[in-house]
C-alpha cells in the first residue's frame, strides 16, 4: 500500500512538471510568433524587391585625350632624369673628395689636402653641362655646396702659402667664390688656435690682418638675407677670436716683435 501511494505521488508530480513545461513553451511560442512573422514578411519583401530592381546602366567610357606634344614632353622628362642622375653621381664623387681634403687640412697635412682638392675639382668638372641648370646657367643644386667646400679648402691653402686670399677663378660664380672666402676665414681662425699653442704670434697676426681685410672688402656689398648674409655676419666673430688670441699671447710675453 505504501509503495503504491508513493508511485502515484511521483507520477502526479511528473505530470504537473510536464504540464508546467508545456505551458511555458506555449507561452514563449505565442510571444515570439509575431516577431517571427514580421521577420519572414521582411525577407519575402526583400527577395521581391531585389528580383524586380532594374540594373544600372553601364558606365560611359572616357575618351582618351592625348596632348599634341606628349611625346616631346616624355623625351624632355627622360633627359632631365638623365641629367639629374649625372649631376648626382658627380656630387657624390666630388663630395667624398672634398670632405677628405677638409680633413687633411684640419690635420695639418697640406700636401694631401691640395691633392684631394685637385681630384675633387676634376670630379666636379666631370659633370660638364649636366652640372648646370640650362635655364639659369647656374650650377646644379646638388653640386653647388660641393663647389663651395672645394673653394673653401683652396682659399685656405692659398692664404697659408701666400698670406692673402686667392682672386676669383674661372668656373665659379660670385656666390661660390665668396662662400669659399668666408669658409677660408673660418679655417684660419681654427688654424690660429693651433698656432697659439705653439706661441706663434706672427702667424696669428697675419691671419688677423687677412681676415680683417676681407671683412673690410665685403662691407662694400649689400648682401640680401640668405646664406651669404648669415655667413658674412659671422665674420666679425672670427676677427674677434683672432684678436683675443693675440691678446692672450701678449699676456704670456709672446708679442709679434718677439
């Protein structure tokens, strides 16, 4: 009797649980059925609209327009590219030699510096007409600073040999020549520091007089704002540096007469 009562209670509990689960499923299906219907309707409308949508027209091809001198323009561009490469190759070769010449000069090896400068000048001139702008007749942009570096070393070597700055040489424009003179004055101020350690007041005085003479000569020019103007403004500091060196030499008894 007890076993039968327990079985009946267990079956009743399972039936009630199944009923609850069925009711929940029905409720959920009733709640989600409207959204499912709307989704199905939207899908049917989308398929229908896609099927009845007309295709766009094909794009109209743009006609090819060719300039009358298009071929000539291509030839000029190719020639400009060739000239640019030739100038760049010359600048690389001459630039390495110019740096070598400046280093040799800094180390006091004037003979090696002069040889390197001559080689750099040949490499620079090796560019020929490709090293100049055909419209402005000025040196190509890549070669201009190299020419100034070479002229700087040449101006310094010429002053050390003769005691004066060199005159203008053929193949240099005015800006390159003046930049070389100003660079040479800067090198002379560095050279004078080395001579001061050796007590050579006479060489310092020669450099001072030469730089002051250069400053006086360049005062007659009206330099516009630019690289030349900035470098010329720094010339007065080189003069002061040389005068300070002479004054310091006089304090230790190293006068020009002695």
